[in-house]
C-alpha cells in the first residue's frame, strides 16, 4: 500500500495534464495559422475585419486555456474593430459570465451586468440566432433578480426559440416535399 503524500499528484494525472496543455497549445497554433490564412486570402481590403477575426480566434483560444484576462482583452479589441459582429458580443458575454462565477460577491455583480449587456447586444444584432437566445435565456434563469434575472423574460425567450424551431421545421418539410415532387 502506498503511503499518503499530501499535494502529490498521481503520475497518470500529471501526464494527462501535460497532454491537455500540449493539445491546448496545438489548438492555439492551429487557430493562429487559420487566421493568418484567412487574412492572406482576403488581401489588404478587409484588414480590420481580418484583424477582428484573428482577435476573436485568439480570444476563444485564451478562454479555452483559462487565460481569461487575455481572452477578454482580445475580444474587446475585436469589438472595437468590428462593433456590429454578434458573435464577438456573445464571446464577451461568456467571458464576463465566467468572471462573475469566479469573482467575489462585490466584483461578480459588475461582471454579471456586463455579461447581461453583452448577451442582449448579441441578440439585438442577431435576433433569430438560437445560440444567442439560449445564452440570454440561461442568464435570465440563473442570475438573481437584483442582477437582471427574470423567469418571465426567460419564458418569453423560450417561446421565441420554440417558434424559430417550428419555422425551421416547416421550411425543412417544404423543401423535402418540393424536392420529392421534382424527382
């Protein structure tokens, strides 16, 4: 029987952590490579768009690596370059929500309000995006009323999501029947 050694990780756990670090760094390198390909393929005409996309990819990677401050900085710079991109606000909302969940009571409220505002902005820019709607709905369900939580608003959004799914199903059925008629 092995003696108990406090704060000593089993060898297999440290190997797993090292493997995950390597995979995360590899992911980061691939994302940077992809972003440089996107930048090169667009030429100089959409430089701010390419820079914003690169910053968005960096933010997503930093977030996965739990480098939250770097993720936040990158996504805020992307928003400055391309302020009407809903996916950037959605990423910012997720970062702010994460920070709220990790912070003390006083700091968490300011992060939570910023998360709510970013969720709202992503939905305002893309009102029929189910992912953004689900994010805002989740915020309303989880957050206390003092920080904007609302079961009524969550229920309203849930109704909109159901309606969007219904519309998508109807369109899919129409496309299926029209393609069957063409055969």
